[in-house]
């Protein structure tokens, strides 16, 4: 087997390093890049480096952002008394897409997973407790000593698996002394799903979580 | 819905432009990029631009290459009397991976497709005829007037679909006057495939193409 272009092979290697991209897809992407204009390709290259150069972590919610605090934490209209705890930045995006939540977020940075050696001290657990303790300052209040908005509910939105459940349980215990409501997003049949084909675990949760009509 | 980082969104947009990458995959890739080191990301960015800056088209076979003529056309040991005609550069790679072919290639740059407005004049058909007419010079021969190696077989390796068949038929007709053998790669059941689940067209071709044991 003979390669005819080291540059092409190098790019295939780079693409194949990324998750969900196998060698076949890497080759197809490279073939597409070859047909794009140089300006378009430079646009992709610059966007890649810009992400590393511009993106930082919000010091309030630990979401990714270009400006600290992030636009969500800065937004004057959002409900500062509700906090939604998620694992990763992409989960914030998923919840934002529903347009159903207007509180603030707290990005844990993972879940408790003893098998992977991840404990509460590796996550932003301490920071969560601090936020629940302190409440949030209203960004429209100019005065440094303006009273903070107290947090009245923490919604746990971990992924529905063992690690997510463990983390939710742990955080629930930890936040109990603060007297805030701690809730967890529902598990059940996905919309458009088929009861007949639902797995037992999901169906069990759907039955347990049944609500009055 | 609120975005928290324009840089992240810009990269998601760039990824989502690529084929086989939807918005969900684009978000997952961006999340992965965020966790990579800056050096690794710069490596990807540079590989992208390098492809546009270094890769050119071989003036003999029209494959992608960093140096003209390409390593396959330059290789002294390859059989210069057999030419394999393919649609795209990735097809060369696919055939090279078999380690079964040691002739040269000719990359057409597509297939005849009246519906897409692609005719023979949009492909490297004229160049193919010229190569079959001229034969190949041996790259080890220093002398300018060394006799060319005559082409004795042209293997058509178009994709097995209507456009590929049309193109093969057209090229077969076109090359007939040159008295070279023109063959076409076989169609039949894929190895590891299941006769029971093969579609009718493939099974028909497999029957038609049966060979003596």
C-alpha cells in the first residue's frame, strides 16, 4: 500500500483521533476538506485555535464561556433562586434548548465514579455548597453590600445511570442541612418512544414516577 | 436559549458544515476539543491548512499528492502496462489497501451523470485516452527518447451503481479502438455477507458473474 500525500495522511490521522470519527469517516472528511476553498479551511482552523485561546470557565457556574461571568450568570432576568446542577457544559446547552428553565446552572465537571477514581473532591461540589450557602448577588444591584438572593431550589440533572444516581444521592445528603428543596429531573418513557420496546429499568422508573392526571 | 461562549458556538458551526457530522456530533467534538491541550488542537489546525497548502494533483494519474509526479507514478517497481481507472482519490487508497494491484491509476474525478450535469468533458476522460495512446515512460530510464511501456489492460473500478455503469460502458466504447483489454471489477456477494439478506440486484450480478470452480 502506497500513500500519495503525507499531508492527506496526516489530516486523516488527526481526524481519526477525535471521538465518533473512525478511519473511514476521517478519510471522507479529508476528501471533503480537499474540495473546500482555502478560506473555508482556514476558518475551521482558526475556530479550533480560538476555542483554546478564548474559552475559559465561568467563575460562578463553571460553564465554558468567553467572558467571565458567563452570559447566563450575568443575565438580569433569570431566576437567581433556582440552581440546576449538571455534569458537563453540553448539558447546559441541552436544557437551554428546552426554553423551560430560567434559573442558573452549576456545572459539576463530571460525576462521582469510584471505578474511575473520581470522588467529590475532583468535582465542583465544594463550590456548589458555597453557592447554596451564600445565595446569588443581583447583577443589577450596584452596591457591594446588596443582599444576596437566597437559593430555594436545587434541581439535580445528572445523567440517568449509576454514577449519576450516586452523585445525586450524595448531593441530596450534602444539601439537606441548608433547608432548600432538592429535586431530580424525572425518568420515564422518552416522548415518541414505544412502551413495548422500553427496557425494564426505564419502565420500572416510569411506573415508580407515575403522577396523577 | 442562551449561548455562553461564542467561540464554542463558532466551532460547533464549523464542524456541523462537514459531511456526516450533525449538530449533536459537532457539539460532542467541540467538548472534546475543549479538553485537548492547545498543542494538540494547533496540530489539527495546522494539518488542515497544510492539506490546502501542500496537496496538489498528480499530473500523470490525477491523484492527490504533495509531490508531482505522485509516489505511485514514480515507483520503479510498479507495472506500467496496467491502468486502473477510479472515480476519486479515496478509491485509490481502498485498492492500495488490498495489496493486490501493482499497476498505475487514473483518477477520473467523478462519473458521467447527466442528472447532475456531469459529462465526459468534465472528467479526465481525454487524459485517459491520451495515456492509453502514449503508454508510460519508465521513470528509471534517463533518456528522453526511451521507448514508452505500452498499456495492455485498463481495469475499470467505478462504483457499482447506474452512473458507474454508464461511465464504464462509455469508457469501454471509447478505448475499444486501441486494442487494449478493458475489464471491470467484479460485482457479487460481499465477503462475510449473507445470501439470504442480499438484495436482488446484487444476487442477480453474483449469478451472472459466476465462475468455474
